[in-house]
C-alpha cells in the first residue's frame, strides 16, 4: 500500500461489506496473531510469527494509479482498520507514524489518500481527522464506510485493545499480513476479470452486475462518468 494509489472504474459496485464481513476479518486476523503472541514477547519477536494471506487483488495501471478490478472491498476495509488502529495508538502515545504511509501520501504538500476515490474522500478525511461526518446527502459507499468503521470500533477484539498488545498487532499486521497484486495487462480484460473474480467476500448483486455490464460498454471516459453519475443519482433516489 505504501506510496501506491488505488482507484476504481465507474462500472465497479459500491462498497458493500456488512458488519458480518468486518467481524469475520477481525476474527481471522486476531486469531492468527494470538496463536503466536505471548505476553513476554518483545516487538522483535513478531518477525518470527506466522504470516497471514489476505488473498489477491487484481489491478490495471493507468496514469500512475492502480485501478482495482477485484479487491476494493478488502482494501477499503483494511484502510478503515489502519485508521482505527492509528487512533488507538495515538491515544496510548505509542508509535503509529508507520501506519500513515499506508493510509495517505504527500502530494506536493497536500494530503492525498492512497484509496483515491473522489466520492469517498470526505468520509475518509472525517474518519482520519476524527471529525463528525453527516451522511444525509452522502453516497451509498460513504455511508457504508462510516457504519463499518463504527462496527470496527465496537467489535475490535478486547484481547488486542491493551496498548502493548495493540502495538505488537500493528507490527504483525503491517509486516506479516500480505496481499498479492495481480496486474491485468490490458483494460480489454478488465470487465471479464471483474465479472469472474467475485467469489470472495460479499457476492455481486444482480444490480451490481447490471451496472457493471452497462457501464463497461461505454468506451468514452467522459460519457461513462456521466452514466455512472446518473446511475448513482437514481440509486440514491430509490434509497431515500
């Protein structure tokens, strides 16, 4: 994640993870960590802990950004987890600066989030800065991110909340937990891969598939953005 920018194409679905998905992620990570952790261990011991594989993401690179074909649900959730852990370590006055490079990078003096999706910057900024965020007029993904962050805060395992244990967990999460980035060589394959690689996490709904199918047929980027905006406005109207 360090120094990388991740974006999504318009045909991608919204952030859809449920509370159950977040609980499962926290359980998987904490259980793996706690099988190795011992109270008498120092931080150096983490280097010998077993690692954990979060699966693969699939990207295609354009304009210095990694466009996510598969993996935005996990990357969004991991970003929320990193923000939450940063806040907890900050309160405990323990080292957290190494997490920041995984959340944002400096773009000529301006803070730029590594999860670079314009519609979601406001909620990321609010969560990172610990400010209130009004989801009244927010898009579906921003509302869901706010809810899942709140779930993360309430469901984070008690065994990891003690400051020194949390510090150890941070080192394990950032050094021993991995993802594999599979880069698609051509945009021509992006939709086909997207359609066939959603067998993990929350399955695509018929609505998600219809949106992806329709928008992937629009070759002109400007027209595709307009179509995506129209789609989102109609979905927002139905929700409200």
